[in-house]
């Protein structure tokens, strides 16, 4: 069994700018990997490694080969993972108003889970950071392969916006549905911004009840289907914007696999939140459920 991934994005930057971010090592280290060496030509070598890779290298680095390319429009490379030949391709087209559309495909992947969560969420984190740096903003949450040792999850992200604007992204149902899904909600999001209110993030299986609602300061959510599980967001003003601190507690004892999955899932959502607040869009134009299939 293998998995096929396809991500479709819209990026508010010209096509040549996005293409440069795909290939130059100083940009790759901000969205794709920790370090890289690349010969940008067909037949050229592309080596990359570091602790922020989508999948940790099976050695010091991943050694891949570029097998297709067209300047400023597309390139692809072959990447052997667990003895399986996979292929990553990037295709860029022009969009109106100086924007670019990007299609990323990763074919023949032998795994669906990696040590930072799912391969899908890891790719989405990386591509969300690509969007941010291509648009001239900062990168944020990266894949985290540190072993999970606690049932309590802690994450944070710095968003370049005032606390009131960040908090608004949690109180507006359309905004919540957008960033929680990455851009294409599977169902309508709902928010009753008060303690005791109901909430739906527009995705299946999320929290459904509001515990705390302190404007500009804190939000507490819980699951009616998982007694004792609580999700908190704390907001803190910084010189460069707003820090959002996420704490997910009450996950099942002994269920560290679920913690790992949720770490990857919420890491992706925080990158989507940052892009939504700062630019108005999380970037993805195909639904989360449509981005992976078995082959």
C-alpha cells in the first residue's frame, strides 16, 4: 500500500518569487528542512536534512535527484523512502493580481504516519510556511519529531497582528471554519462566544462546548464526547504581534499516539491561523479530505 498526496494552494506572490523559494537553500531552511544542498538542474543532486524535515533522514541526509524541471514553472525530484521510490513535483501557474497557484504532489509514499504526526499535516505545515515567506512574512511552527512523553500537549505561534484581530479569528464562524480546515471547511463552523456556548470548528471530531471566553485573553473549549479533555488558547501581546499558546489536556492516559497525532494536527492549524490572520487566507484550495488517497 502507498499513499498519494496532492496539495493545491494560492499564494499572494508572483510565480517567479514562489519558484525561487522552492529552490534556494536560504529559503528551503525556513519551510522545508533544516539544511540543504541543491544543483538546480535536471539530473542534479538535492540533499537535505535536519530536524524539521517532513520525515527524518535515514542517515545524515536524504539524497534525492531532480528528474524534471522548467525554469520558473515546475520541477520534480525522486526521493527513496524506506526502499520505496517516491516522487515530489511542484507546478506553478499565474493567477490574477500577481498571485500564483501551486500544485504539490507526493506520489508513492509508503507511510501515512511519521514521528511528527501524519505526513499530510507535516506537508501542510511546510507549505503554509512557504506561503508565508513567499509573501514576505515570517515562518512559524515546523514539524516536531521530539518523542511524546506526556499526555498534555503544548504549542505556540507568534502572529504578526494585534490581539484583537487574532481573537476575532476565533469569534467569527466563517474565519474559524477557514483556518481550522486550511481554507475549505467540511461543514459549517459555529461559535457562541460565551461560557456555556456551543462551538464547531467546521471539522469533524473537534471540541463542541465553550468553557471560558475572556475577550483578548483566553478561550477554553471542551469535548462532550471526551470527559475531562480541555483545550485552552491564551493570547499575549508582544512587540511584534500576538503570541497564541495552545494547551490540550485530558487526553487518554497511555494514548501517546493520539497526542502525537494531535500535535501534528494542531501544528498545521496554527500555521493556517497565522496565514489567515496576517494575509486573509490560509492558502489551501482543495479540502483536507481530498489531499490524500491510497494507491
